[in-house]
C-alpha cells in the first residue's frame, strides 16, 4: 500500500469515528509530529549559524577531547 492509499484509508476510517476522546488522541499524535518536524528543522539550521563565525571543532579536536575524557 503506497502513501496515497494509506492516507485515503485512514481518512475513510477516521471519518466514521464518533469517539471524541479517540479523535483527540489522534490529534495529539498529529500535533506532536508537527512539533517534532519544526524542532528538527531548527536543529538543521543551527550548525550553519555556527560555521560562519568558526564556532566549531575539527574532527581531530573532538577525538583529542574524547581521549581526555577517557583518561579522567
């Protein structure tokens, strides 16, 4: 079943539900997905903002720090 068929099946099934609590729970799931996608989008933009002012560590610097933590 592809995405379009699945969406249509879900729409058909949901349209027959009269249980407000169940529909509210579905809405919560959908709303949480939107929030997650928005938060992930914010996180993907963050690194670019850090790169411009050279606010990042090289791979070798990170490996060096990890070795220091291991010895601590």
